[in-house]
C-alpha cells in the first residue's frame, strides 16, 4: 500500500492535468497512478475543479478581449495576411469580424467595433421603465482595467468550485450548454470597401466628416474608405437555468425576473450604418470613423440597478475597479471605455462637444458624440495632440 509521503503532491497532479494525455499514462508518475486509488481520486477531483472554474471563467471572458482604443487598428491589422477562410459556425460575430482575413473588414470596424463591443460590459443605471430600457450613448468615460483582472478573480472562482459536489459540477456544465443563445444579422461580409466619400455619405444617409488636416507622417495620403451595414443582434437567457447556476456558485442572481412569469429574457442591440477612413503611411495607421449611436434594449422585467449591484459584487473584483465604475454618473447615456493601466485619459472638447482623449505608449484616440452621432479618431504612434488636431479639422 502507498503511504502518504509516497503519494504525488498537488503540484505534481496539477502538472499532469496540464500535460498531454499520453504523458499521464506513460510518464514518470504513470506507474504510481496505476497503483494508487487515492492519487487517482485526487487527480479526478482537481480536474473537475479546474473544469468547473474554467467554465465560469469562459463566461466572464478574457481581459484580452477588452478593446484598447489606442491599439484598435494595430491589433486588428495583425490579421492582414490572406488566409483560407476558417469555419465561423458558433463563433460570435465580433470575434469573426476581428479575425477576418480581409483587410477591408479589419480597417472598417476598428472604431465602430470599439464603440459597440464595450457596451457588453458597461453597467446600466436607472432607466425609464417603459416597454424596454434603452441605452444610448451621449458621452464616454474611461476606467482602468488591471491587466491581471482574470488572475485576481480566478482564485475566488476556483475556491468556490472546490466546494461543489460532483453532481453540482455536472449540473453547471449541462446548464451552461443550453443557458443562452446569441444571434445576429451581421457577419464579416457586412463590411466592404466604398468607392468614394460620396458613396460613404449616401450609405450613412447624412454627412460624412473628413479631416482637412493630417499629421505630417500622413501628408498627401489618400484614405481607404469602408462602410458597415446596419444590423441587429440578440442575446436570449434562460432565467431559471441562470438563477440555478448563480445560486449554486453562491453568486447573487440580482436583477433577473421571476422565471415562472418570465422564462426568458432577450436583450437586443441595434447598430446603425457606419463608415471609416483608414490612412496608412510608413507603417503608421490613422483611422477616422463615425456611426449613429447603437441602442441596447433591455426588457423592463430586468431590474438593471439590482443587476449592476450583482455584477459589482462578484468575488475577487478589485475594489478600485468597483469604485471607478460606481463613480460614473448618468449610466443611461454613458459608454464606459476600458483602458489599460498606464494609459492617460482626459476630458476635452471637439467642436464644442465633450470628448474623451486616451493617450498610451502605443498611440492615442479621441471619442465624442454630437447630435446623436459617435465619432472617433485613433492613431498608432500618434500623440494626443495629433489626434485632437485631426478631430478638430473634421468637416463635410
């Protein structure tokens, strides 16, 4: 019989979980595992804990997916090389669009995708209780996101996962598979090149602003013009399943309606036509984009204040991050922009409208709203004063 000091440590067992399957059966510890039921049981328990925590972390998403305005074009342009089109079945639209091999798709959504994607993490405050709670963007606010955010949250979730029984873990895994559904009318082909500024104006159904002043590096450059279609996206949640999972892992299901009266909740996002001017010179990139404000519709059966409190109560969220979110006023009309630590943000004015300026080592971006239209200027390798001059020179 194996004694305790002969058994594998938790570190050894965790290393086995990270190793290929063949090493688990033919590696240095294979013979011990074959003869030690206790270690096999501990290995199975650690694996179940890891799978449960992994499923929860997957629902929270990765901090790498948080858009960084100064890097929006740079990160999208990584996929310029032409590759065979991969299968996109079951992949969310934004991920398909970000990973599209066509440079046209990458450049044209750089600003617009930035503006829209962060709506998903922006808490919403007190809204009019009519048929739907509608979230429209009138201003921008920045919060600093720790780059190790998921590493800070993960230990709390892992600790909770260890307290679950095998039956509870199986129920969570099964529930997550059928808990929600996402659909959209958009795809990578919803974005395409335009032949002229006039075509882009016609697509927008109004004015297309064009800069009259460019940074010296882009002097004489002609932009590539891209347009994006209007579209609709829906996210449907099975309320009973969501509440059951949240209760099992000791998280508050705050804000969700009574499943007996409202079995499902559908949140919809309406996107307007968009257009982007993409400049390139000597390895640097500058983009100028505009779109009417997207509208996020939340059913009135959802208590958005209680939902916000539940989100802010997730174990492991850094107190300084929670404080930043709570400090933002006018939730109904404010779009939160996550920025990395080290970035500098300031409130400025563009054409008399409040604007958010973001400056980072890699570049700068400025975002503002005027008359219901969202505008953005972002440049790799540019300073805050550079993008502000471009923004100030925009005209029809």
